[in-house]
């Protein structure tokens, strides 16, 4: 096999996610990347080129590609039990995983429901919250409160509570009727304001929405600290503390979607620890299996669980199911991932790596077209603008970020900017030298993007 042959075969048959296929067609300007194998932070194509995976393959990979510790755990499980129905059956990997998830997540999350991808996990949390209120005789609580610029997945319910018009505008007639509250985005800080100030100022909108809609609102859903798909916009943990208190006061659930930020990305194992807060529902996926197999977990409280625990005839139970719920191979990958967190100083090392990223990105703050360099732990983003003093964005039609993407590929780096925001969210096995390389390539790419 070689790069070209595989590309031709692909373009005759596949329809790629999140892609205008014409970009890759005859007149397209984007190269499709055929990957033969991965090793650590590197992805190798068929013609001997390699690319540093700066985005952890869409934020899923934690400990590098083809990690033998995770790979061997999955291989061993393969000879034992590949899958079994989880309704009426149980198995060791699933029980051990749920026990350990309860141990490591915030105090008070004592039940685990499993699904097989992030969006499905969000659907579970939304349905469970809505259903809880019915079960406790509050059937008028049917609506969800979301933040502006939020992203929670692509299935219709998850898309409804997302606010990225690029993905959802087309489907507006199919969307749930949700309540949108302006995000506490620190990019919008005024002169002299800290991110905590922005959080407190913006919380007024949330307080107002909760006061106004408490009778009809089932839950507020947020991505703690970083709105990843929403151009890596970030906010202060103060907002989480205020939100937890207000949700309790108004009797509205809090759903923390930690699908992207969980498992160490923001510096702590879970972003909610920055509060610290315990949400009523915590959605996990992506890093849960370190990027090995699709799986999601929704953790919730005993209070929620008890509202469904009843005589069959009451028909109160949560009947949601997915064929691959609790897949043993995925559970083994997740357990091996947790073993690595247990045995290696992952978070300590990440702190050093994050400090290094911060130091290396520092000079970009002075760049005439860089409006913001922001970071929460192992997520760092650089936002390009046309006019720095007014923070005027480049028109989206110019697709400036693609210059960085294309340049990265010629230099052996898989950087995949979100619009005008270039970011690093690498596997934790990256070295300081590799970070230096990525920042160098990103800086060159930014020069190309602003000159284009
Ligand atoms: C990726 C993501 C999802 C959706 O997960 P999928 O597995 O892609 O369906 C939901 N929420 C957040 C915050 C995400 O980043």
C-alpha cells in the first residue's frame, strides 16, 4: 500500500466526519492523510513521513498511540470475553471500572450508567434529568439551560444543548427548545478585569435565567472551564462554584460534560475539582479509554438513582440502552488507563509540561495578529485576529487556520486549528523538545496565515 492508492480508494467510498468532501476532491486544496501506524505521539503514513499528533486524535489519546500497557490489557481481554449483553449480565471489567470511577470522581457521585460514545452519554444525562423530575412528580421541568458557544455532541438532543451554529443551524427545526445564557468567556474581559471578575459578572445572566425558569428547567449543562469545540474559549472556576450553589438553591440539576476536559486535561483529574464542585451528572468519554475504544460513562448521585428504583408496574425505570453498553474490551482499556494514572506521576509531569507550553507560547502574545494566548493545564490556544486593538476576527470565509494546518503537515505536525484558533492538546507522553517543535511549527504557520 502507498499513500496515493489508499487516498484514491478512500475518496471513491468514504464520507468523512466534519468535512466538506469537495475540499479533498479533484479541485480541493486539502490533503487527506493516510495513516499506516502510530507510535507514541507520532503517526506514520505509508511513504515514510511522520506527523506529531498535537491534538491527541480529536482529544481522545492520553498516553500515545500503540501504548503497550493499554494494548496488552485489551489483547488479554480479547481471549477471555469480547462482549456480552449488559442487561441481565455483568462481568469483572465493568464492575471494577465502575467502582474505580466512583472512587476517583467527586464525592457524591455513586452510580454509573454506561454508553458507547460521548454524544450518547450526554443524551443519557439529559434524559435521566428530565425523567427524574417526572418520577418525583415535577413533570413541568422539561427544559435545559445551556451556555452560549457550548458543544455537547452531534446527536439531536446533544446538538440541541450545543451552541455552535456551524454544526446546528441547519437542524434548527429539529432542535429542542432550550434556554441560552451568555458564557463567562474570559476572552471578553474588559481592561483590568480578571477571568474571575468576568465569571462573577456573567453569572448574573445565569442567576436571572435560573430564577425565571426554575419551574420548567430540568438541568443546566456546561463544559467545565474549557469550551473545547467552541474555539477553546476558557473561563474561571469561580463560575462553577456560583453555578453549583445557584442550581441547588433553584432546584435545577447541574450536568458537567467532562468528555473533553476530564482525565487530566485541565491539570486536575477532573475539571470540576477546580471548583471544587460535585455535579448531579458527570459525563465522561474520550480520555476514558485513552483513545483506544469508544465508551462513555455518566456518573450520578444516589438521590437520582433512588427516584428510578421502584416496583416494575410503576414503569419508572430508565430504559435507555445501547448494544455495546459496558463492552469488556473498552472497560479493559479504561482500567489500563486508570492503572497508568495510579502508577505514574501523570498529573505532576503534566504540570511541568504545561508550564513549558506556557513559557514557549509567551512570545506569541506580542504578535500583532494574536489577540489571546490562553491555557488551562494541557490545553493551550492561540487566537488570531485581523485587528488586535479592536479584536476584529478574520472573516471566517478566509479560512486562515488552514494555512497553519497545511504548513504543519509539511513540517510533520498534525495541528488542526478551529477556525482562527490554533491549539495544542497533546498526548501526555509528549516531551519538552517535542513541544518546542510544535510551537516552532505553529509560529511559522501563523506567519503564513496572517500573510496569506
Ligand atoms: C467530543 C465531545 C462530545 C461528543 O462526544 P462524541 O464521542 O464525539 O460523540 C460531547 N461533549 C464534549 C464536551 C465533547 O468535546
